[in-house]
């Protein structure tokens, strides 16, 4: 049965019921109101001394659901207009990305979540481009891991949107890319990213492991372009992770990740 955005409200608990409610699916939404730290600097254990007080404080105050990583000196900071400002260094293939925190020391909301391809997972990202989109690669969706440098064929199984500035093959447009057991597929969208513009993108996998994919501008939702994949994703892929990634070819570049929302069936 297709899901609907409409749902009744349980008068006793205030919970949405029906196909759109949390009784049938697990939902996660995050607006990046705190800045994550790098996985390498996360230090949480049973013993601390005075010299580690600053580290303990930074761990406690950090966004524990997510970590950031990348190549060379990436900078992640709170954005003035909400979300996280991700900035790369200036060398070729410098990168910065967000991934769920998988530290064994943190019992975060995403620590043990899997976005199993057979449980109808969905992810939506909202992000704003920086003052320049020249010489950048931007990706957002579900991945198994982030490549450094980014490789369109890096994961045997994944699905995400990709923008590679100057890509003549696809008319310099946003492309949906996905891999099924090592076989890669792509579908160009009629969107060439503009500077300082906010976009939303959504990937929703159904019971047949086919995905409905939307990409559009946040200030004009009706402009979103839709594509439904023609090849089913591999069954029972458990280690997909929601992620957004920025990579530069020349000069320091940035994007702002405003929010991410995910959902999946319980069983």
C-alpha cells in the first residue's frame, strides 16, 4: 500500500497513526543545531584526568549523532542561516563530508541504525551551495563509505545525487548515480547548480527496491525533477549511511548542510 502524507492523530498520545505514522516506520530528522567533531578526536572512556577536561567538554557539547571527515584541513562550523557550513581546503581533491557517528563509545540515534535496502529506506537532504560552484563535486544520498578522492564507482552498492562542475558528459547537470552489486547506473537531471542557492533532494526506495528520486530548489518545490529507477537495488544491504560530501578541484569551496531526514520500515 502506498504511503500518504496524511495521517490521523491518536487523541491519547498525539502520535500519527496509519501508513504515515511511526507505528509502521522509524523516522529520523536532524537540523544540525550542534557541530560534530571528527571521529579521530572523539574520546569517551571511563577514566579522565585533569589534562583531558577540555576534551571531555568538547565531546559533551558536540553533535554526537554525526561526525565530519575529509581530505586535508576541512572546516565545519555552525552556519548563520542554520545548519553546518562545510568548507574544504584549496588543493585538488580536498574534501569534507558528514557521516553518522559509528563510534562504539556513543549510543547515538544512528549508531546501530541500518537503512536496509529491503526495508524501504528514504533520505532527504537540504543544502545551500557556496558563493562559487566552479570546480566542485557535491554528492548527497545513501553510501556505504565516502571515497577520498570521490569515485563514482567506489561502492558496490549505493544511491545518491552527484554534481560535478564542468562534467561535459552529462551537460554539467545533477546526476542520479546508483550501483547494484558493482554495476553502475546514472540518470542526468535537468539541473545545473547555481551559487548561493538552496536545494532539496530525496531518495525513496520502495518494496521492490526501486527508487523514486526528486531534486529541486527549496524556494520553488514545484520545480523538482523526478526520476524512478529501472533497476532494483541489491537486497538486504544493511550498511548504507546517509551522507553529504563536498570536494574541490581548485580553491577552497563550501556548502551548508541544513537538514537531513530519513525513514525506513521496522521490518
